[in-house]
């Protein structure tokens, strides 16, 4: 078996009959920002793997083996090539319903990787507006007004002063519930932080909760993170920034709002249960998140 880097144009010709818009996107990303690697058997293209780096990890976003070559170790060899050649952890995101999901899990276990968290992705649709409005009229508005009377206010990241932004950036290590890599959204333009759609709830200049929204394309918004201070759990304060993010999204006329929840993010899951539990049948895709990183110590 021969493993080699392949340019995007080479991939286009080599896998002409097996390409999709989905695979083309990840192949282009890998060719531009990481590694697009193919495997050959008897000088014929048998499969490929796409991995893109962001400075902290290499993310495997897509892999494909031609049907006639499956079961011959193609994916094992490609993934081993990626992981052995990487100085950073390797992360794999794969939908649970993907046809090769079982194979990926088996190979990753065999190569000594470790399993990470579940990630569920919900898509907000216009027909859910009535459910949102119903919740706000029944409970949400009352909770928000109560919090405001007790001194809480909501401010967008775009309008927040340096002190609030510093607290948000440092929330990873300052008593907040399940935040992740918050500072990277401020430091890396590629993460597409939307300051206008991200909001913080504060009281007496102290950060209590926040939503962090990215905007990877003009019409697509991703609610990446909902975080609340551990000492504010149960107060309902998490609702303030969530309401503002959703309100701006709706009033601006965006077409696509995605809500991504990690299994360990308890506040986000509780908010989901309160806010959209009656709309779970509208969920478009559930992704199973495999976070595989070798211990290189």
C-alpha cells in the first residue's frame, strides 16, 4: 500500500465518481489548511482522509474508502499516517449515523485512541418561533424581568467593556460551568466570533453568564457555548444572554441557527430541556463526537 499527499485537483479527478458537495468541502479545507492524504493499492486510488489543523489540534473531518477496497486496512493506514505524523492531538468528528461509524470506532480503539464527549447539534427552524414565543410569554419574560429588577443587565460582546471581556476570556479557569477554549474565539479570526450575537449577563460589573455565537457564513450562526458561573446556577440568569442572542438572530433575519451542545455542558442541556424539549422532533441531526488524542508524554 502506498500513502501520499494529494492536491485538491488530484482528488477531484481521482475520486470523480464518489465525490459529493460535502466531501469536496472537507477535501478543499484539508488541502488548504492541513493534509489531504490518499492510499493506493496496485497503483489504483483506494481511499483518502481529510485532516485540517487550527494550531491546537488536527481534526479529521472526512474519510472515504472505495467499496471494493474496504476491509483491507485502508482507513487504518490513513489514520495511522495522520496520527503518527502529527505533533498535536487528533480529533475526529463523525455523525453516529454515518455508514462507516462502526469501522471508525473499531480502528480508533485498535490504534490506542481515547473516546471523548458526545456532541448533539440542533437546528432552529422558523416554525419553532411559536414555541419560543409561548415559552417566553408563559415563563421566560417573567424570569428576565425578575433578574433585571435584582440588578442584572445584558450586554453584547461588541459593547462590553474591557473588564467584562477579560472575565469572559478567563472564564475557563474562574468557576464557570463547562466552558471550553473561550479565549481562542477572541484570538483566532478563523473561529468567526460574532460579537453582535454573543451576550453576557452581568451584575455590579461581575460576569454571571454568557452565550458565545460564531458566524461561519453570512446566514449561518452557531451557538457554540452557554456558560454560567457555578455560584449562579439555579437563578435563571443563563436565560438573559440566551434570550438576547435568539432575539437578535430572529430580528436580523438570519436563515440558519445551530445549537451545539456537549454532553458535559449541564447548563446548556438544562436550558435545552426547558426551552426546546417540546421541539426535539425538529432536530435535524445528532452527531456523535469522537475526540481522539494520543498521549504523547
